[in-house]
């Protein structure tokens, strides 16, 4: 099965800590039976690809919340 887009590239401003933010874009896609959330910065540099757990089909607002947690985790690392 080929790659299928669930949510096309979406621009987002993610609020971090202490009045900081990060301009990113993300997409959600499926390869075979696995869902992924891919994050890129505003100049299209890959930041992270997160494999979503089975059955994790969310609405757009939920993906935005998940995106914030991913970026906070990466910033803390």
C-alpha cells in the first residue's frame, strides 16, 4: 500500500515556554497500517517524524496539541 495523506501540510505557530514560539508545519500520513506525524520548520527542514500508536486517529485540534508536546520534548532534550 502506498503512502496516503490524512492531513496535508498545515502551518502552525507552537507556543513553547517563556513567551517563545516556533513556526512549523506538519502533516499526518499513513504508510501501510502505521500513522505518522511529520514536523518541519518554516524553511522545510525536517525536525521530527513521530509514529502514532495504533488507533490514534485524531481531529486537527488534537494533532496541534500533540505537536506542541513533541516540540517541547525535543527542546528539552
